[in-house]
């Protein structure tokens, strides 16, 4: 869905009518904090997934080494 300049102007006018010009700075600040928090949460989740993936690879490599070591002994 693509928003053109006309749609954005209409949305802005509706926001000004609903919230009033004095509340807009507060709303934008809240919105900015929300976006920042969301991005930080996503970054944390990506780090956790990367660490988990790395741990799984290490466990798989260790298991592979153990099985190949067992085969050599036989």
C-alpha cells in the first residue's frame, strides 16, 4: 500500500483535529520511544538467536568429532 502526498496531508489534518496542536509533540515523542524500544528488542532477539545457533553448531561439531573418534577406534 502506497501513501501519496494527498493521503499524508489528510492524515495529518485528522491527527491535528483529534489531538490538537499541543499534543502532537508528545505523540511524536511517544512514537519515537516505541520505535526505538521495538528496534532494541529486535536486536536483542537477533543476538540471542545468533548465540543459540552458534551453540548448536558447536554441539553438532563436538558430537561429530566424538562419533568420528569412535569409528577410528573400532
